C-alpha cells in the first residue's frame, strides 16, 4: 500500500472548516467502500504575514499545521495516480492524486499522455478528463472515466471525492479579506508601541481623536496608517523605523501599562491586558496607543511632586531678596477690572 500524506499550514480560525471538509470527504468516499483518511491539527503558532502587494511584514497570524494522511486506494496492483483535464484548445492539465509520494509524482510527470485516448475501450472521442493508473510492476495506462472502475476495480466516484483534498491545500483563505488584509491579522504589541513613540516624537505630543478639530492627525490613525495604509510614504515609515529612542520609550510605556493589571480603573486594567499580550487585534489599537499619553501624564505628575518636595522658602519674611535670574516663561492671565480700569496680569516663571 502507498501512503498519502498532505501537510500544509492554514489560519487557525479555519481549522474547523478543514475538519468539516475532511469529514464530508470521508463520508462520501465511504459510500464507495474507500478507507477514511485521518486528520491531525497542530497547536496554533504565530507567523509573519507579508502584504501581498508590497511585501512588507505587516503583522502576525495564528496558524496551524494540518496533516491529512491515509492509504492511497489500490486494487489488484492498480492505483489511480493522476487526473488529466483536457480543454478545448488542446491543453492538458495534470493533477496528481492527493498526497502522492514524491517518487511516484516524478514518474507520473514523465509519462507521455494522449488527448482524449483511453487504453481501456480504445475509443477516440471527446473527453474532458482522463485518468492515469499505475500497476505495481511500473506499467502506466490512460483511462477514461467510465473505464477506470472496470479496468482497475477502483470506484471512480469515490476517487473523485478524495480529490477534494486538493481544495484544502489550494484554497485561498484570504480571498474575502476585508480591505486586502485578513480578518485574523494581529499586530505585535512591541511594534505598535515603538511606532507610537516615534509618531509622538515627530508630532511633539499625543493627539487623541477628540482633537481632530485642530486639523491634526490623531496618533492612533497615524499608527494605523503605518501598518495598513499602502499609500503612506515609504520615507515616512523609514523615519519612524530610524528613531533610535522609540524602542526604549516603548519598553517603558509597556512596563507602565502592565503595572495597571487588576486596577479598579477599567481603562488601566484594559490597557494592561493589551500590553501583557504578545499581539493585539487591530480593533484595539487605539486603546493600546493611548497608553503613551497616560505614561507621559504620570511622568509629569511624578516630576511635579518631586519638585514640590524640593521646594524651599527663599530669603526672610519681610525682607526683599535681590538676585540674578533667567526668565523661562511669561504667561498672560485673565484681566481684572477695577471700576473702569483694566489690570493686566502675568505669571512670570524664572
């Protein structure tokens, strides 16, 4: 008996669909007395996903390795090894039996085939498909669909059912991807925070979506554009990637975020949940990106508290103190009115 083994990777979210297809194929083949194939699905693992348009690594996907294995149907030394699809223009497309071993596959590819010919009935007529069969002694024969079962004893309808396994291997899992990206695509948390830190450094501060009235791009939208906008300038992406300080800032933001895990503050706990993971769903990207704003606020608050603890009275009460100082800021305050007179007020920092 020849063993058939088909092994390939599929998105983890599609493992159930593969299982259902194998079960349905086995049920159809069993009607014709063929032995069922087995299915093994590995544990999920993360793998890089490249944009099919520009080749960039955009994010990661959870994949599983699917292995379908069984015995290739055989009777009286005969095995069906390939199907030949003939089109109206005289072209013949060869399709190997699913899971055919490499040494047999090479032998099949080397065979000379004839359009619309059958060694069984030897009738030359129009056929859309013929089959190559092989005997254990190495002899090959080309048979029409109706001659396969009488010549080899193998049920043609059962074999055609097993050919459905090619659908699993060749299926376009991303054919209905929204926006050109698969729905199960995830982004590495470290990359999201690194890009966020670089964008904030470029813009000078974090911009929330509530500040769109300022006619500035919200930080979350800029980070999303880095990953998903194919029209984004490559020079802009290169500048973000070249920011040497961004990874350090990202690591600090992530550490700050994770410290909020279990917090009574729902926002801090949710950010911590996202930061603890290896990857994040793009729909949660705005929440994760906002962590850098909280990190900056806490740093500024801590710095103000340290400054307040270091602050001490200067000079003596009742005595004027004269010294040289550098003015760092002059801030206009709200005016005060005394009758008809306006008093302008300023806060001077030095």
